[in-house]
């Protein structure tokens, strides 16, 4: 039985498009009976019933094993899913090597608060973050240099590109030649146009920027991996406006390179559970760095999120109780009595009793 390995490029319903690690040459006979050959590097696969039974989810980016390929029908069946190095939850992509965060210098204008939020979300995934600023042709040299120096102080030396003039495209492509790169950012910043330049003849649909709202229309409907000519894969992801911050409060400082740099010398804050607020004594992180205000705002959001999770867990635990006799889960009795309106007959009887 021939077993093949490959990478899941796309998931649609119960089918999985898989790029094979090694292409195969299929020898065929044409209508005239002459030998022809065809190169097959992709298969459309289903998953074995065993994987479904054990609840094994198959995601874009998964490394899989395929059994019993049907070369003429270009079909196969996924029998195994390799252990993942990581898994992003939004979008759902496995085995990610880096996040390419794409923002625009103009149309829509660059908002430092939005950019900071995306950067923190990207850092929380614990993979490499590469910042790319599109539409370089629409801003002056002075404005570009201002943003470049500002973002360097944040810990992110940006790559400037223009999908209109093709400036910086080759430089960016050199960073993406290995592994899986997830492209993320606001809608309308040029992600689809960038992918069309990095992968010629792909023709990803491009959207326009809404003049009323100041951001783009969503043109990407689902996550899909695209093979880059020089190696590696790009994952185009649906655009979204504000990524949710689900970071543990104690780990939020690790999502800010400026904060990590202040702690890199080996020193520690006075308290080992320091959250780096303004009122905490002898804190190494607290200071006048630009994004400190962003950190404080995200910290309160992270604390509120953790409290919400705690409240949800407490509510869920009260829904089921364990019966000591047989160990089965049973519904608990309602603590509060349900009240129902009395019948008119009962009301009249009670009234008569009171009058007596």
C-alpha cells in the first residue's frame, strides 16, 4: 500500500486539497493511443472514518499521510495527521512559521492604535512577526522615515512596499521562501494585490476601499495556502477589523518588544507577580515608552477577559453534579422554586378565606 505525505492547502466541507511533497508522473494514452504524461502534485482527499470517529480535526497547514491514491481521479484518503508545531485559532492554520502583518501608509491611513493591537495579537501566537507597510508611493519620504523610525522604537523595523510601483516586493519575497507565512491585516490595505505579485498568475480577487468607512471590503472568504515560486507557502486570511486579545495578563508584557527589552538584562520587578501598572513599586517595565498606555489598556481588557472565563467556568460547573451512587452525571435540582400563576378558582377560595 503506497503512503504519501503532503500539506493541506484548503478545507472545504468534508474535502481537503493536499499538496504532495513529491510530484508524480502519470503515464496516459490519448485518444489516438499515443503515450502522454501528466504531472500530479495535488490530490483532493477525504478523511478516514477512524479520524472522524476519534474527532481528529484537519486544518489548513496540517502535515498529513495519504493512502490508496487514485491517480486518474486525483483523489486520496487522509489516514494520519502529524503532530502540530502550533495552531492559530483565528484564522485556523497549523504549523505557522511567521505572520506577515500588512498595513497601509495611506488609504486607509495608518492608525497606531489599530496597528499596535494587531501586533500584540500577532506576538501572542509566539511566532515570528514581520511588518509590511504598503502604498509607499502615496506618502512623502519624510512621512515614511517618521513611521520607520517610530516603528523601529516599537521593535518592528518595517518593510516598505508598493503594489502599484512594485517597490520592495523582491526584498519582501526573500523573507518568505521557507515555511508557512500567514498574511493578516485590515481589509483594503492591499493583501490580495500583494499576493498576486508574490505569486504570478494566481489572480486573487481584489477589493476596493470604502470611502465612507475608510476600510476595504472583505474579498477573502476562507483560509487557503498558496505555494510561493521560490519555496514556502502563503496563507491568505479573511480581513477583520479588531482582533480579540485573549492573552493571560501575566504574559501580556511578553507581547511588547519594548517591555521584553527592559527585562532582558536579567533583572526582575520587585514583586514576582507584577503586572507593571503605574502604582506598582520598583517595576522595571513601567516607564515613558510610547506604547505603555496601550499596554495598560490591553491589561485591563485581558483581566476582564480572564474574569469572564472564570465566571463561565463557574456557571458551567454548576450545571452538572456527580451522583455518588453510580458516578453518572445528572442534572441538579433547581435551587429556586418555579412560580406559576394561580387559577382563578384558587384565587377566589383564598379571598373567601381571608374575608372569613
